[in-house]
C-alpha cells in the first residue's frame, strides 16, 4: 500500500482518527510523502471534505520542504482554493524568498485580505510566520499591522 493511500485511509477514518489519536501516525506518513505524490495528493484534496483537509494541515509539521512548496503551488492553481493555504504557509521557513511561489502566496494573501475581513488575523499570522509579513504590508499600503487594526 502506498504512503499516500495509507494516509488517505487514516485521514478518512472519522471515528477512529479522533478516538485512537492517530495524529502522530498521520504526521509520520506526511513526512514520508515525496514530490511525485503531490499530483495525487492534490486530486485527493479536491475530493475530500474539510475535516480531511484540516487533519492533513494539522499533522503536517514534518512535511518535506519540496512537497510543501509543490502542494502550496498546486493549491494556488485551484480556482476555488480549498482550505489549507494559510495553514500550510506556517510550515514554510521563517525567511521568505523572491520565488514565484512567494509572489503567488502574496497575491493570494492580498486578495484574501480584501475579500474576507474575518480572516485578516489568520492572514497576518500566516504571512508573518513565513517572512512575507513586511511585503504584504507594503502591498496593502500599511506602515504596520497596528495601522490595519491588528
């Protein structure tokens, strides 16, 4: 059984996942994923419900950096971007780079900022954790997060 198939079954096991506290097992499996698994992971992401996506993002502390970047890039390509982008951004290194992915994440954060005021704190924290905070402030025309009311 492939790692992704095993992970999918684990994340789909509604009662057992919580009852048996399978979080650590999910984290271990996520750590074993490779970039070759990302296309199939993205397909699952679109097929599964919010609970599955939340379990994945919560257990993704040991996700491989290349897998994380490929997954984020893929999620940003989905028109109706599902849950997970801001949650996974917190798994990126604390220093942003000048990559196309960072630019795409900034575009996404800026659009989400204007579209959903209830999520502004989450957007701020996600951008802060991966080093994009200052660049987002500039795009928003703000000098500080205090100016944004946060």
